C-alpha cells in the first residue's frame, strides 16, 4: 500500500473539486485531487449542457409548429430524425466535456490520484486498495447521483436516469417521466416536442422548485395543456413486459389507469455521494442523511480541518453555486487554520422549460414563513398574457410575482413562469444583491417595447401595496425576527 503525506486532499474532480484544487494550490503546492469516476463534471457530461442541446432541438420543432400563428405556412410534414438529433446531442456533449477533461490533463500527474476515497479516521483516507493518504486538510466534493423509489427497480433494464438519456442513439417511441422537477420538466417537454409519447407523473401537484401557489397553479395548468401531466399520481404497480413497461396508477381524479411505455425516466431527485466515504470513521457530526454539519459561508465542517462543497452538501445543487463553494472551501483548506467567510450570492435558479420557470432571492415560502404572523411583506404581480412584447412574439404565457418588505421597501425575491425568465431572473438577482428598494428599481431605465416592461408592471403593483416609513419599520421589527 502506497503512503502519501499532503497538505490538502480534494476528494472529487467535478466543478467544486476542481475549483477547490486550484484555489488551494495558491496557498500550498502539496495538494492532491482524487477521482474515481470519469472526468468531465456533471454539468458537461449529463446535466446542464446536454439537456440544453436536446431542448434546442425541441425548440426548433416548436418554432415551425408556431409559424402558422404569424400567417407563415410551412408546406409538408415536419420530419424529426431521431438519430440525427441524438448524434448532435452526443457530439456537442462530448465537446463540452472534452474542454473540462483538457483542463484536468493540464494538472500535474503527481497531483492526480485515480480511485474512490474512504476515510479511515480524521486524518487519513484510503483510495481503493492502493494508496493511504495522510492529509492536514480535506475538501469533500464528491457530487451527487440520481435517486429514485425502490419500486422503480421493477422496470429492470427499462429504468433510466438523465445520465442515460444522452447516450441514446435514437429517440424512443414512449417514455414515462416521474418527477416534474427541473430534470423531469426540461427533458419531458423536450422529448414530447420531438415526437416522443411522454407522460409526466408528479406528486402533490407541485411543479419544478416553485413554492408560490399562484405560480404553481398557473404552471401546472399550462403544462397540462402541453402534454399528458398527472400532477398528483398514485403509483400502484410497475411491471416489465416483452414490449417495455406496464404502469398502473391512479390519476388526479382517483381513476385507475394503465399505460405502457418503452422506458421509465426517473427524475425524482439526487442524493449526495457521501454514503461510501466512511464519514462514520471520523468525529464529524452527521445529519440524518449522513451529511456533515457545516457552515455555509466557510464550508467548514463543525470546527474541523474538513470542508465540504458542491452537490455533496445538498444545499444548492447548481453549477455556479458549486464553483463558488469550491473556491471558498479550497481557500480555507489551503490557509487553515485561518478561516474566512466567502461571498454567497443572491440565490437564482432557472428551469429551461417553455415558458421558463425561475426563482430569485427569497422564495415565497421563505418570505411567508418569516412574516406570516404580521404580514410584513407585499406581493406584486403581472400576467404575461397581455404583455405587449410577449404578445408580439406569441410568447404571452406566464405570471411573475415579486415580494417586497413593508417599511423598508426592499425587494426580497420573486418567482415566475414566463418568456425570457432566465434574463428577468438575472436582473432581479442583481438588484436584490445590491439591496435596492422597489422605488430604486423603478427609477432604473426600461426600454420599449421589451419583456422587461412586464417586470416594471409587477414592481409598480408591488409598490402600490407597500407601506413605507419609520412606523412601519418599527412595527415589522417588533413583530418578529423575519420582518
């Protein structure tokens, strides 16, 4: 067994791990990067980028289908070459992943160790059966993997996760998609637009990561018009058949249904890759999920020399958050015992469905829970159905809700479904991070005619409901810590 002594050991070479490695190297040369799986990051290989490639193909089909609405008629049948679609997805996916692999190739060979790490105690890890590493500090950046209920195993080889979709050589005839979260909505809608017979199954009438009841209701009703969507299904049985799968369930009205599909796509969430790390051999305090307790601003686990970043901590499984956390964890691991709080940006998340979904800053659930005893917040709203630029482009579907603090008039957050939501979300994230009031945002320029005018309408509606001034500030401070 080979023995190594290092200053910092980074476990995992994804987005967070690579960021941690590079930042730690600014403080010490004695850093190793450990990876047992393929190089290339989740985003590039099986996440953000290949899913957007599939969505882009679906949007091309949708644009043709929408053309008659503008008085433009395309002659002939729309032909979708599934093999060509998936060839482009795989080719471009490999290109994106290749860029990451190239960056890893530039890391000195002496700094890279292949294999899966497991803690022996607070100071040592063993990598497979070939190396024991004693490190002064560790960064856990092991990412996450798809998870699904045990009953899905009845689907056998017809059970797939999003990782599998992007290796298809052709589009299937039919897919049952379980989970209307980010992955389920994006892939389900894209496959449906590409001619695949899709049925989306959810639980509890939820849609994506949304928490605002008004936005959830609008989104659910819209998607139900786009493709079969059972928002509150009760799964009874899955059976593997010669042709594929038989799925028995109760629909939203409680009626018994049975459908057959080629595949079952499990998009029911992800679980952190911490269960095989041997964390029970350390003195770290672990949650019920086996995740070490940590400080989200320093990424330090308790007061130890171990840090955790990215999807492994299960807080915000997004690439930009993983990149930020990797830098923070690597910086602190590199200069330990000196610890510095890193910058945490305004939360922003986007679902690239059509229309897009987005959440910025505090969610409706967070705002309401903090202020429900005294109502120290207000909500502004706009519908995109009559918004000028949206109607011009035949993209007039959606709703935007913005939240502001009574007394101060600070903009707190927003949830939305609508055209260009990815761009509206960025504008809102920037002004929220700058701690601007609703009045201050309304004083900024808005061009005409643009979709951003819809945002201005929502902010004006919010502003009309805000009560500002010292007396209201005092009332909200008196009634609870969340005001």
